[in-house]
């Protein structure tokens, strides 16, 4: 998302956090990817810290930081 859209980014970050924590995550996997084993499905679920760590940054999440 381009700079200058902090409010929209925060809304999207919140929606991702809510979705990853919800039962919808499991249900959507069961419906759309039924052959994915539960351990893989659970392993793919991002943690709050992972979402926070790459959301609403002023640089790309894959950018290298000196220091």
C-alpha cells in the first residue's frame, strides 16, 4: 500500500488479525483446501506478532535494514 494511507492500512491490519484469530481460518481451509493437513493449516496461520511485524511499515517488509 502506498505511503499516505495509514488509516486504511490500520483497518486492513486489524481485519487480518481478526481473520487469523477466527474460526473462519479453519473453515475456509476445510472448504477451499480440504486436502491440506491440519498441522500444515495451523502452521500457515500467521501469529499476531508476524502480522504486526510486516504491517503498516514505511518500507517494504522485505527491505534490508542497516544495523
